[in-house]
C-alpha cells in the first residue's frame, strides 16, 4: 500500500472519511480526497493531515460530483498529479456515470452499480489523459 495512490470520494464524513483514515493508517503514498466543501470536510482534512506520516501526500479536492464540471475538474486534478492505482467510491452517482459514459465513448469502465462507479470513471479519464 505504501507505494499506491488512492482517490476517495465522499471523504468529508461517514464511510468516506473512515475509508480515508484507513488509507492514511495503511501508509498510502498519495491520497486524493474528494467531497463538497464543508466544515465536516475541513475537520476531516485536519485530522487526516495531523495523522499522516512524513512523505504522505494528501490532496483535497472540493467538488460536488453531481455536477459534470466538477467531475471533469476532479479528473484533471488527479491526472495532473499522476493518477491513481486504487479507488474508493462512496458517492451513489450512477446516473452521472451513465451520462459520462454515453458522452465519452472512448472511456471504458467496469463499474459497481451499487456504488455508481464515479471514481472508476475518474480514474479512467485521468489515465487516458497521459
């Protein structure tokens, strides 16, 4: 895990924040944390930053992934910083993912229908940008 880059959506609270904490504890090299801007996200980032080890890079991405522009901006941010190898998707955005896949035929994603698969789509977009 220590050499991996990970993207966690819905990272401000609940299961998303818990998943992000576990990745920090596991020592992942780079962690992209995506959530809507909020006091909860501020608090989660403060806690994660305080517990991160030297060399771990935590990148906060303020985004509302129900908005197409934020989805693509998030993907561009991740791609610009080297992309990810792993993803944790906590946002149920199946309709948005379906629209993304319909609009961009060159994206090929096997997604988990119970979770929406937006992170898989973000990773696909980011990896195709290289």
